[in-house]
């Protein structure tokens, strides 16, 4: 007699997974490999996802942390800068070394760079709300001279900060923060500094906001909420926090199905499932398949927004055709 599987409803968030900036960055590496051949060097993880990085390595990408790691015989090979953005010193270093570089910085991160530079141009000291050590924060701070930017991580930082001129302050934020946490920090700063200037446009990106809203809408009553993403992915870790705050009994970050603690979750009946902006859909499929092997699964698709954003690659790569097969390693078979 075949043992009957217990029922499980999976509340599958949409939107989830890749955003337009991540998709573009991966496409840039894939197209560069097609056009120029291996190796294509990539400074830092192109996006914060080990599966994506290993997939690109298998195609011929070589990941480095510093441009000095590129051997002299490969100086003509392309080097791609990651989606998180880089300090101004990095392209300057590439030019000094006569390297051919492709900048895969997300256009929404580039917009934050421009907003920070605008604040400075208007004579304001820049407050950057973000997480110390994150590559995006390093890149944004590196757009301006040393001392022109102060990093604010928490409301306690906002309370401690002492400006030279309280009437000449402007703020920007990292694009992948918790919407609620950031609002609290901004509120604390505005209470202390009523003349604080906001950025000309919202810094937290559409994808971060949409994914957090989708999780918030579906978390209440979930026995478990799984977020597919990497431990060093800021936006993925924020989704775990959002799920817990919004009422999920338990929320976990997993990179692959193998990380799911099956023995601990045998009794669940409602699962929330989403993926950070750098997590590929092929892993979401893998996780759903793993649950189907153990449960009688019903998928409840929770659509909270429709995303139509599409960021084109740079002109030098537009003459190369990108096929579904080229991206199957992250998107799965069409």
C-alpha cells in the first residue's frame, strides 16, 4: 500500500527571484563569454549567489577580488564589474592598467551614486543609510572624496551623529534595505535635522520593495516561510526578517533544497516561499520538487505586483544573440 503524503499548501510569492539589474548583470557575463571567449574576469561575485557564480565559472568566467589578479597575458580579456557597483577608483585602476572593462552596475545603484554626487555638488554632507562592508555601500561611498559621506546603519547611529552643519545634510540609502527599518532611521534623522534633504527619488529599489510586500502579504498563518538566497545577500536576509515580523511561525534562508531541515518541519501544512533578487528560479523549482516528493502539494500563487522593468546590456554586447538556452543554467529549461 502506498503511504499517503500529508497535504501542504505552498504560498508562492510573485514577484520573486531575479530583478532586472541581476538579470542584466548575468547576461553581460554570458554575452561577453559568447563574444570574446573565455576567460572573462569578474571583479567580486557578479551577484550574491553561489549557484550563479559556479554556473558562470563552468562557462569560463574567472572571479577575482582585485584587478591585480589578472595575469599579464590576459590583459586583453574583458573584466566585468559586479551589479553592486564599484568605487570610482576601480575603473580608474582598470584604465591605468589598460584593461577592457564592462560595468554591470545595476542602473538603480548608479542612480543612487548620482543622487549622492548631487547632494555633494549642492554643498551637503551625505548620509548613507546602509550596512558596513556591503559592496554596494563601498561602491557608493567611493563615488565621493573621503570624509564626504557618513554611514548610518541604525537608529542609534542616527542619534549619535553630530554634523558640522545641520542645515547642509542629504541622505541616500542602499537599494536592498528593509523598507520598515529604513523608514525608522530616516524618521529619526528628520526629527533631529528638520532641514535634511531627501534624495531626488526613492533609493530602495522597486524589486526590494515588491519582494518585501509580497512576503508581508503571505506570511500570516504560514507554519514556515522559506526564502531562497545566499547568506551574504542583503535583500534575501531582509525577506527572512519581514516574514517573521509579518506572522510566519518560522522563517529560514536556504540556498538549496539540501539545506531544508526536513525532520524539523514534518508537521507543517502551510509554507510560504519566495526568493531574493539574486536567487535563480531553477532553485525555486528544485525546492518545490523536493516538497512534492514528501507532501501532497497545492500551489497557491500569491501575485502582489507585476514587474515589467528591463535593463538593456551595454551597446558593445548588443550584437550578440542571447538565447533561452544561454540562460537555462539559472532559469531552467523553457
